[in-house]
């Protein structure tokens, strides 16, 4: 919920919006705007008179401004009469410059030219301030007023002919679109990421700023391509007019729970800040992407591409996008990047032995160095994973809180597992599950990735499973995640589950407990064969 300083003794939290205004609008326009933002669940800071005492702007206000994504400045007739408002304005523009914060000026019954040129009431106020304050401070206020008036803002009279309710609704809708551009969750323990991020940013920055950059990140499954793309996205997205991160494209397209058309819709909605956009077919989507984005500077991440048709449908050519745009692609197939003629390609290497041990330790013990009695066995396990972050994460989580004997048993099991068989390493956590949780895991891997958690739980409970504890266990073992209420699973883990079922009867699909391939399903049903177990 939104909050104000009057209801909290601290401003340590991060706000979506900081409201800067003069007291004359407190009980009218600003109050209505504040309430509308609150009702839209936009976390908004609105100061009270108690923190506007003394000669200088308070630390509480400074922290609130620094901790806000957006500053809304309500310019009313008497705004410039307040030295606190003018100091807020200088601080807001400083945060815009140094922290890439968004600034949204509102001209409430004030002509923008009065603010820009400091005429009318603004000129009178600054003339009075010169009698009390030194010229340097007043000149700083003048520069700030001119700068903010040159930004794209909102004028009550020209936009809605003075209708405040419509005006406020438009402002809230704009703010909602902006605050919904959120940071990606990168990694719980981002070991070894910093150097890769630094290298990639350097490669991107060596290109001309007005170039349309296409950058490829490639490497084996589970090595951290998506994690790096998220980190780059978080550091960069605020510099672009539009942004979009499309995750797990291979999975979404192949499993059909969105398809290429749905991904095109998502791409356009995110980059254009639209709630809905209907596309009928892929060709129409291509035309719309080229038409709507060719004049916009956008950051787009296409994660886990495995087919040229996906690229051709979402980012076929550089000239689809505006000057300064950056398109980042992650893939296991470097040939796809060659076909695209990406500006740069970056191969993600596995972790060093030291980094591997550190990542394993973080997940197993919650500290960067293993407990003393576990050092030798931790080193052995870290070596067997060959520096694969996903395997280290899963194994470390699996071993957390276990006895020394269990660590030794798992180390011995890993010793017999060839290094290149990553799925066998991942299977260690699966083998530790009870039968009920194994079946839940396999059903999700086959049928329910991307589905609503609650709907899936109802289905699986009807099959007689203990779903709540099962899903909790899978999350704890890093075999499953919940994102926006939907079940998600890393492709490598999903493939491991499907391989387990395939090995039940490699040559006779009818004897497998689950079927996914439509051809196998048709052959089995056509031949009136028995499938031992299917839960959908």
C-alpha cells in the first residue's frame, strides 16, 4: 500500500513516487492525486508540514527523494515561493542525472513558460528570494526551473480543458506503466557474475551510441546465460524508451502455452507500455513490431532462443528498431547468432574451482567458505560439477543441513558420474525425493510448466498427491520456482525429468508413465495400448 511520512517514522523504504508540491494544493488537487495513486497501489511519498521546519531541506525528504523511482512535481502559482520546494527540485534533478530517476512535471493552472522563463508569480518569488539568499543558491533554483520545464510534462488546461478527474486518471495510468517496468530477480548468490557483466558492458559500450546493437550470449545449459542477461537488463533498462525481457522462449514456443504470436504481443505491450494488444498471426506481428518500434530506443532480451524462426518473428533485423536500441539474445546454439550477424558474441564459461566452492558453500552453509570439517568433501563435490552454476546450486541446496556421512555418500555417487552427464548430477536431488514428490515433479515437468500454481495443485490433489508439501520440497531443493503465481522450471531440470520417464521404456512409449510427444500419444492410442500413468 502507499504510505506517507505522516504515517511512518522512517523513509527508509523505497517509494514508487515522490510528490513535490506547494501547500495551496494539499487539500485539493494534490490530495486527490495522492489518493488515486494509493488506490492504484502505487507506493507514494507525500510529506507533511512537520518535516518542513528549519532552514534546510530535511534528511527525511532527501532520503525519500533518493529512494523514489519517479518524482512528480506539481507546479502551482505559489510553488516558487517555497525555498523547500525549490531545494526539493534541485535534489530531484540531481537524482535524475545520477540515478536515472524519472521526473514528471505537472503544470497546475500555470503556463509552462512561466516556469521555464521565471515570469509572473515565479519571477516575483525569485526576486524576493534574492533579498534573503545568496545569488548562487537562487541561480541554482533558476537553472532547475528552466531544466524541468523543458521536460515532457502535463498541462491541466491543454490536456483535459481543466477537468481534474480526467487529468489525474491520465497521470496515474502513466505512472502505473512506468512503475511496472521492474527489475529482474538475478540470483540469490551471484558468485562469478560481476566479471562477466563487466566484460559484456564493455563490449556493448565500444559500439557507437546510435548503433542498433544485437548481442549474443551463448554457452551450455545451466551455465548462467539467463542470469547474466538479467543482470545486464537491470543495469541498463532505465536508459531506454521501452524495454522487455522475454524468458524461456524455447520452452514457451515448443510447449505451446503462449506461442510466437503471444510472445509478439508481449514484446509490443512491454516496450510500448500497453496493457493489451491483439495480434492474429506471426506475419502481422512482424509488421507491427517494425512499424511501432522503428522510432523507439528499446532494450529487448530474448532468452533461450533455439530456432531461427523465433528470431525472425521477434527481432529479425536491426532496422526494426530505433537508433540506440540493444537486442540481447541468449542461446545454446552459437550458429543462430552467426545467422543473425550479431555485433558481438560472448561465451559464458563455467566457474573457476574457487568460485565453484564458494557457490556450493553459500547454498549448503549460507557462508562463502565451507565449515572446516566439510572443506575436503566440499572440494571434491565442487570439482565433480565442473563449475556448472546450476548443478552447484541444486547440489548445495540438497546437502544443506545434512550430516557428514550424507555428504560423503553423495560425493561417492558423484565420483561415479561422468562429468559430461550434467543431467545425472541434477538427478541427485530427484533421487532424494519420496515417491509422492517424485510423481509431482514429473507431472509438472511434463504438463504444468507455466501453469497457475493453485489450478495445478487442485488437479494433482485430485490424483491423490500431497501437493502442498511436495511443491514446498521441490522449491527448497531448487527444482522448482514460482513466478507470478505460475510454476517454472529450468529447462535442464525439465529435460532431466522427461529423460527419467523416457528411460522407463525407451523403445515402447506405451509402457512409459507419461507421454508428451503427440506422435507417441497417437501411436499408443491408435494401437489401443495401455499407459501406466497419466495425470493431467
